C-alpha cells in the first residue's frame, strides 16, 4: 500500500511540475502583451524628461513639484541615494527605464535624466482584478491535478468494484471466486489474498463433507457389528462364546477410537492457526528411533533401511555454534515430523514387497538450504493421475493385498503438517521401483 501512495505522490508532483512549466510559458506570452500597457506611462515619462531638459538644473525640483500639482499626476525627482535595489540602479545607469512595485499596489516607472544623475519617477496605478486568462490558467492548473488523481484512482475503484462483486458472489455460497484483476493492478495483492482464502474455504468445505461421509461410513459399520455382537452375546449360553463376542466388541471400540483419533489429528491441522513448537532436533536420533518402532509392525520379510546424508554445500555439526544446517540441528516441530515419518512408513508397509528405505538429507539451492526426507518402497507405485489426489482427506487407493487398512487420513495429515512448516509433499517414482514420497521444508526457518 505504501508503494501505491508513493506512486500517487510522485504523479501529483510530476503533474504540478508540468502544469507549472506550462503556466510559466503562457505567462511569458501574456507578459509580452502586458508590456503595451506600460508603454503609456513610459511615453509620459519621456515627455516629462524633455520638459525638464529645458529647465535649469537648480530649478528642476520646484518645477517638478509645480508640474505634478498642476497636472494631477504623481511626479517626483529623486536623488540616486534615495533609490534602493542593485538591479534597479544598474538599469538606470544604462539609461533604461525601471519599474518598482510599491507596498500599496501602485507602480513606479523610473528613468535617469541624461544630463544629471538624478532620477525622475512617475507613479501610476494598475488594475488588480484578475483577467480571464489568469483565471483560465489557474483553473487549468488545478484541473490537471484533478485529472491526474482521477486517472490514478479510476483503475483502483474499478478493480475494487470487481473484487466486491466477486466476494459478494462467493458469500452467496457460490464458492467460486472469479475476480478478473490484472497483474499490474494496485489491488492485485488483496485479490490474491481473497483468492487464497476462497480456496482455503472451499478446501475446508470439501474436507468437512468428506469427513461427514467418512464418519457416516466408518462409524456406522463398527456400530452395526457391535450391535450384532451384543445380540449374539445375549443369546449365548457358553461363557467362552460370550467372551469371544466381548473381544470382538473391544476390537470394534479400538477401531472407532483409532478413527476418532485420526480425525481429530487431521482437524487440528486444518485449523486456521496452529502453534508450532519449533526447535533444534537431532535427526540422527529421531529417524532411527521412529524407524525401529515402525519396523515391529512390518512383516519379518520386509527390509526397512534408514539413511542420513548431508547434501552438497552443507557442513556437519561441529559444535561451534555456527549457522550451517546439519542433521543434528534440524529446525522443526519434532512431534509433527515424527507423525509425518510414521504415517509415511505405515503407508509404505501396506504397499512394499521387500524393501523400504528412509533417507534424510540437507540440500543447498539458490535460495538457501532445504531439509529433504525421502521414503521409498518397491511396491507398485502410484499412477501420475493419482499423485496429487492421494494427499486428499479420506482418499484410499486400491490395496495390493485386497484388504482395507486405515482411513485415508495419513497422507492428508502429512501434507498439512509439512505445509505448516512452509514445505511441500510430493509423490515421485522411486529408484526401488515403487513410490517415493518426498518431503521438503526450508532449513533454519525462523518462526
């Protein structure tokens, strides 16, 4: 906004300069015309000078006084010492007529006598009323300023009206923000902020709809099973059969609890503001610990490897307190990043055949270093058409083993957690032949 007001200020200054320059040029033309008005006093002064030349020098002052009294004109004879102003004295010394403006608004025309140093002065009045050209010049100056301001404000008001119509349409539950604001517009940043807000609202609405659909399905199914188990337990006579039904109910309760926990975790990350607990954490400890805990849930035949590398241009931790990023001083919310890694590993376990590899590195780029986390598997991979959709809430692709696991929230939680770190989550083709999940976020990001 400060840039736009500075633009307006410079526009007004430039307009004033241009209008003033043009006004000066017109005044020069107007001034040449006004010289004709001074010709009459100059001619009268020349006539008085010719009369004084016929009068002896000693009698010229009384003669001038008598001439002024008899003719009614304001005529005086001055000594050179009575006249101030260097420019005026120089003009008189060259024999030229000089003009002086009195404090009462009247004008003096002065001229030095040819045969003595004294100066004859003729005083006369000129009209103080503004002429038509003076009013026209003043009006033109202010009209130019107003025109410049209007030219600056018109695109602004036009784009603001477009923005108002788009926000009104969006507020009427149309859920489409289509303000046509040009890139160079002064309100483009505001329109982009509204556009991001509209996309966020649309995403939240879609997420809530997905959650409502998922809740109706994921909760109703175990509730129906629990009701069936309760009815079976009521009619059972054998204690072992009753215990079996109770165990099944306990399993359904655990499933419901897991679903509610995942939904709450995702809902927390979908809030408008999340307070991150960002600090320096040692990934040489975090990654192996999380990997080992997840490995216990993997099939014994599945190899899970963990690698830590430092990218080009970065240095390892030397304990000298330097600002160089290292794997022992990773800036992040440790709880969220552990959740990200766990969800990626659990997702890889579902699809991997024999191998999963976890790699963490620090890579240098033109705009600074970045933390990069890779989780690779040798499964079937993810088609390019589904690589963006897989991060949606309650989205589950086909399971390779034909069994349903999870609720489709793991990868959605991953993306939201990474976005809160100003990072990105993407799916690529893995060197192992399956899917590679790549997580990137800025190194040493200040919060």
